[in-house]
C-alpha cells in the first residue's frame, strides 16, 4: 500500500467564489492530498473523514485561511527601483527602468531572483505573472530561481526592437529576440506539471515593430503560451502609438491587427480605453491586469473598473512593481477601492467596489484572467492547494491582547486585512500544499 501525502490545516476558511460574496467557515479545516484540496469544511466534520485520521493538524481555529493571492502583472528586475518618483511613465522608464533592466545580467538574476520570490511568498502571493528583461540568460536564471522557490510563476523575456536599451542595430534585434524567446518557451513552458509557464512579452507598441508583435503572437499560439503587454496607460504613450501606427484607429486596434489579443493575453493598465477598444478586448476574450497603485504612483490615471467589468472583461489585480511601490496585494486591493472612491467624487454613476468584490479579484478574478479558475482561486475540493494562513491578531489594534476576533464575520476579517493587512499578517504560504514560506513565531513581549 502506498502512503498518501496528506496535510491538514485548521482555521477560519474564507474565499470569494462570486464577485461580491464571501464564503466563511469559522473553525474550518482543509485536508490536502498530494497538493490538491481533498476536503474543506467545518473542522469537526473534516477531521472525521477516513483519510484525516492520521493527519497532524497545523495551525488553529484562531488562524485565517484564504486562497493564495494572485498578482498578474509585475516586473521582477525592477524591484530595486521601486518608489522613484517621476511625473509620468515615459521619463520614469527612461531614467529608472531601462538603466536597471540593462544591468540585469545572469549573475544579478541568480542573486536577486530568489529574494524576489521569497518576497512574493512573504506577502501571501502564490502565483505571479512577470516580466524579465530583454536578456535571455537572466530570464533563464530567473526561471531557475522560480523553479526552486516553489512559486507558481508565468514569466517572459521582454521583446522590443525599437528604442531598446540593448545596443544592437534594429535589424539584428528581431530575429534574435524571436529565437531567444522561443528557446526560453521550449525550455520552461509547462515545467513541473504546469507550475511554470511562458509569456511572450512584447513590451508595448511604443518599442515594438508590427513585425515583432505579429511574430510574438504567432509564437504564443504555436506553443499555447501566454502573451503579456501594456495598453493605454498614459496619455503621452497613447499619442506616440497614434503617430507610430497612423493606419490603425486605436492603440487596441494595433494589437488586434498584430494578433496579440485573445484568451491567453493579459494587458496591463487599460486606463484610457474608448468604447470600441473595450469591445475589441471583450470580443477577443483578452484579460486585463488592473494596477491601481502603479496608476496613481506614475500619475497615469484611474481605470474605470466598473466599465471594464460591465463589459464582461476578465480583470485581475496587479502590483506592477516597480510602477507600484510594493508587492503587497492588500495594499493593491485597498488602492483599487480607494481610487474608485476618488473617481466617484468627480464623476456620477461610479460603482465603488465592496471589499468582498476586490478580494474576489485578487483571488478567483486573477485565476480567471489567467484561465486557471478550475485550478486556483477558491478553497473548493479538487483545486490545487495554493493558500495562505494569516494571523489576524497581527492586524488588530491591540494584537493578541485585543481578543475580539473570534466573533468577526468573514466580511469584517477581509476588510481588516484590506485596510491593515500585509506581510506581517502572513504565517505560512503554501503552493500545491507545499510550504514555501513560514514566518518566525512572534516575539513574546
Ligand atoms: N510600459 C512599458 N513598459 C512599462 C513598464 O516597465 N512599466 C509600466 N508601468 N509601464 C510600462
Ligand atoms: Zn508593467
């Protein structure tokens, strides 16, 4: 008889299977078998299931257990230059981003990529879709670090053949960029049973020729890999795209003409879209990465979240580090609410999202945007056991001494986390039932 690989976690289970509704089970439990959720429900029921007899239960009814947070757009090599203030996107890219990306060689990636994945796990993020730089070797090293970290990662080498920092003559870049991207995709896409995947990553229309974008699109389709790029983030960027591609009616139409839209495509920002552009995204089933902290930090604008959701678009949340100054998805959730509140002060008819709706976007919404809703995003039986265990005492005003959280509702818990949560609240992070981060026990004062 083979031994089953079983693990049991106990705590207040909270997830958001629908946009505005939370599901909460106080003193609940999750039984994990071979990395998959085998049972979830009240602790008293789950511990009586036959498989649960031998399980040593971890954590306690005091803990909170949620699905892992999903960050669908960030730039790994940019982490060292967070919080560099500039007036707008394009000067910020020139002054801070391109210089740090240019230096991101294989040695730098080997040193820093493991810290980046640790930081994600420490923040309770279990799955992230990331950009590397234009370099093949450092992207390869970052993938190797992702493999060792246990995180669920989608990553791609940045492609740009116009205005790049690479120093190659333009005509040489395109074949090389395609060849390198294809090699990385062949090596990493689907690795470890799909835990690592590849995203073809033409940076944005400002730094890509039509030919590059078309070829990137067809490679992604050939390998059934993802596509990620930026769309409609900043007014000067939109103007540049208009003058570079005058034959196309809009920024989104450029991507559509190049075959970059589709159900495996994630577009960052999408702040200033016209109705026809939103329609193009909806018809192509493309997904949107909403990056509210970055949109404020870089003075880009406020995304009309209700308009995009009402059009039926799949929307996930994203830190967009280093456009956003932190990886903490609770801050991103808070900003997603507060930026819509700000919009509602000067525009009529704005729907401000409730906390439960934003938590849904950071979990199942992100999973949907990545086409992974059958695998991730809730605590349903049969899903992969990507989850976070939190200590609510670490966000309460009087900590352990407060002793008021035993009667909080699921809505109150998630609201506390959105307004006061962060890495300090994370006790343990799991991907496929494997612990990838465990916080040291708190100091007893
Ligand atoms: N548009 C093109 N590249 C970038 C980038 O690195 N960050 C952000 N926020 N926008 C971009
Ligand atoms: Zn970005």
